[in-house]
C-alpha cells in the first residue's frame, strides 16, 4: 500500500547490497584466476554457463518487472477507491445537494475497472456503497429525517467496509 514506502527502500537497499557483493566477487575472481585454483574453476564455470545464466537473469528481470507493474496498478486502484470513499463520506456528511451525489456516483463508475483489478470482493463492496449512496440520493427530497438518517447510516457502513477492506488488503 501507500504506506509501504519503507519496504521498497529496504528492497532497493537489499538489491544494491547483492549487486555490490556479486560485482566484488567477480572482480576478485578475475584478479585471482591466474594464481588460485578455486578462482580459476569459478571463472571457467561461470564463463561456460554464461548464456544460460544470462537467460535466467533476463527471465527473472521480466517476471519482476511484470509483478511490479501489477502491484503498481493495484496500488493506484487502491488509492483511487480510497480517495473516492473519503470524498463520498465528506459529501454524505456535509451536503444535501443532489449534484454532489451525482458527481460521486459518476466518479464511482470509473472505479469499477479499478475494483476489478483488486478482486471480486472489492467490486462487490464498491457496488454496495454505490447502491447505498443511490438510495440516500433518492431520499433527499423527503423531509422525514429519520428515514434519511437510516439511509445515511447505510452509506457510512458500506463506505466503512470498503475502506477497511482497502486498508487490510
């Protein structure tokens, strides 16, 4: 999630240390291959297997790239849905204007694709929140505040479930 920035820094640091160790070993082996049998054997082994090792490294890099691409997409989707839920909550608390609610519902339509990338549970919760907001919107012209409070509670509950699920994913 967006709060995992420290995790990415640790991963980059870890990869940097590994690359530094590998390069240091390569330099040491290159320097000692003429005088040390172990270094000569390692040099010959790596030299003989270089095409296979290179292909393996490329496959690992491609898999890593695709995984990071997928995770970045999921992260953007989480952020977009979370921001939408936060905005919907603000509008529900502070507005009685139908246009504000229509804007929220219009924005939610574009989030369905994002919810698909996060899984069926997210899409179901997003749809439940949209339905609750729609029912609340339909009740706005009424003057009976008790019914409106009940619909608002449903909106808050559905948005709360969605936000909680996003934070726990």
